[in-house]
């Protein structure tokens, strides 16, 4: 209960307060709880006057308090105590992935919380949790430029293994640098600010350009291979795709005893298919599958880049 107005005068909404008929009050909380409250509190009103000065806010908070590391959300709420009154956790992000919220979800250093509530309440609670992140519309050009330069330099390096020269190339080096920079930003969100709108634009253009370039360069060779080998090529593609996924599923479930939901996320990440990750989340009606994505996705991307030249060299050698 954020505010109580009685006969045009405001009352303190803290501690035990006896409500009276015709009082106007401001409630804050999850939508479902507010809808249920109307059944025994009273009808919702426009309340332009009573809502005056009750300003809401949403703040990103980086968890850096050692006292909260490894604690559950229930324990965090108890630890913060009355300071958390009127403040709600909208989402929790870890290593760039959204974490499902339950009272037993554990909080770790480096997690990113989004707290919502009245501005004063959120600011007060955020100080107990960690560092408030003030996002801006400006891009951290120094961080991004340094990452690209380092990635291109790494791509120039070459290691000779027998007669095969292993190199990441410019694209592979940039990919590796992107993974490292992404990890650094996940650990320290104050680095590498990049407005989401600009990020989405470059992501869409980059993905479209990548697909177009692959099609234009490899299209004639793929067509010739299909004409030459026909169904054999298709069958080999099916085997190469399904056999690793089937074996990995059996090993993860039967030997490692992993949760099937996490297995689905891990397999989608290993195949580096964003659409599959999205499909897993939609099918599970939860963000839980993303917990298994991060490491397989990173490893899969690196090995995909490194093993390409190796397979080509071995093919020509054979």
C-alpha cells in the first residue's frame, strides 16, 4: 500500500493502519494480485489525484554484495528487510541469459536484477543489493573498437599442425573476441554499453548478409554436389545432423542425469541455432532451457570456425 488519502488528506501508509470506507488507496504489486485485491478492497477508480507524485521506475542493478552471494531470493528479501517494501523483481539475468524466478532461485555476484516500484523505494532497495546501472544511448566505441582490433589480430595468427595450417581468419578472430567481450560485459555490465536498438539493427543486417554471402559463394558448388551425388549427399547430411544430437541426448540423460529441459537448451546451443533455442523456450513455456545454452553455444562457434579448414584439408589430402 503506497498511499492512503482520507477526506482529501494523506495518511502515512506505513505500519498497521485501519482503513475506513471511502478511503482512496494506491496499491502496488503483481497484476494478478491487484486484480484479486479488488474483490475485497473495492472497485478500481481513475484516481488521477491520488496517484499524483506516485511515480514508478525500473532500475537495472548489478549484484555486487558479498552478503547476497549464493542466497535464495527468499533469503535476499529477508536480508534486505523493510528496505524492500514496495519493490518487486521483474527479471533476473545471468551471463546474458534470463533466469527463471522462484523463491528458491539463488543469486550470485554479477547477476543483473531489474527492480520496479516507486522511484524512492527502488533507489533505496538497490543500494542494499548492488550497483545501479545507468544506461545511455551512447555506444562504448573504445571497448567495441578494441575488441574488433584484437579479434582481427588473433585471426591473422596461424599454427601449423603437420601439413594443416590452423587459423581462425578475420571472421573467426572477431567471433572469438566477441565471445570474450560478451563474457566480460556479462560479468561487468558497466563495460561496452551498446543501445539495444542499434544492436538489433546490426544483428539483423549481419545475419542477412552472412546468409546471402554463404549462398552466393557456395551455391554453385552445392548445386553441383547435389547433381553429382543426389540422395547420398542428403542422407549424409541427415546422419551428420542427427547422430551427434542423438548420442549427446542419451549420454546427457542416461549417464550424466541432466534435466531434459536443460539438455534441449544445451543441444540447441551446441548447434548454434538461435531459432532452436527460442523454440525450446516456447515449448517449455519457460526460460529454463537458456540455462544450458551459454557454454555449448560458445564452444560450438569456436570449433565450427577452427575445424572448417581442417576438414577441407583432410578432404583434399584423402
